[in-house]
């Protein structure tokens, strides 16, 4: 179990851990990206208790994570799914393309198997729940460093029991939310959506906020990508 997260400011700048320029011979270099310092401290203690693991840098946001991965070229990036910039999922394909030698292990509170499916599709090799990190994270990092996939057992069981492909959005969107998401992706403003669906602008804004929360997408570009990936627009 990780220590409690109270009293920590999200998104604060984080300095790299003071390390040698390169990891020890044969060690698995790791960059930790989580916006709670107390969480990073707990994770670092767990990881560095293992022989052959070395945390080379810590990041409190996605920009810092990119910078430290570029500088240190770690074997594994442990990436919080929700950072101050929003969902980290859209960044995973970019990180894998730019730094193919660095495997990504997602760390999250999200138990919905749809998020795990999207993370693996995006290129992550690990999916670990925060409340059960500890030894599970050690196993995930070791597997990812070897090029293997690790899923939280409970999430993995849910994925195995689910249909191979999920039709439509996987995040519990209502039919109304699907309609609004489709119109957002097609470039309509909140006002135009309200006129088409006979809703007030405030109601559309409320639906939009729920859509962003459910899909972990914060920008229109991310919502467009989401709609395309789930067949809501062509």
C-alpha cells in the first residue's frame, strides 16, 4: 500500500534524482512520473529495495517526464495515467515512437478494463493499480524491461472475460453524451449543439464536462481522436 496523498500540491516542479550520469552496469533505469511527491517517495523506496533497479529521475508532470526520458533513456517509464496536463494515454504512442528503448508501465486508480485495453493498444507494457502497487509494480517493471506485458490480475481477468472488441465508447457514456461527443468531434460549438439538440448551453457544457471526465480527454483534439477510434465519426 502506498502512503496517503494528502497535503501535496499537484503539478509542482520536480528536480531529477541526484544520480550518476548513467545507471550501474546491468541495472534497470527507471523514471517515475506522478504528480504527488509522497507517492513517488513510496514508489522509489519499493523499487530501489530490489537488486538491479535504479530510479534515475522523478517527474511531476508530462513535460518533465519527456525531458527526463530524453536525458536518461531509462529502460522503464512508470507513468501516472492522470497528470496535471490531463490524461497521459495520448502521450504513450508518441513516447514509444521517440524512445522505443523505454517501456511504459501505467500507474492508475482506474479499474475499468477499457482503460487498460486503451493503454496496451497505445503501447504500454504494464498496467498497475495504485492501491496495489508495491510488489505488483516491481513485477510490472521487471516484465516491461524484458519486453513482456503485465496487467493487474483483477483488470486482466475482466479483460479476458470481456468480448474481444468493444462496440462504441467503452467508458459508460450515455446516448446523449455520445450524440454530443459526435457533434463536438465534427466541430460544432456548444451553442450550435444546444440548438440542434434543443438543450441550453449550460446543459451542453455539463454534458461536455462529464464526457471529458469519463473519457479522460481534456481537449477537443483528444475528443476527436477518441471519437475516431471508437467509430463515432468517419
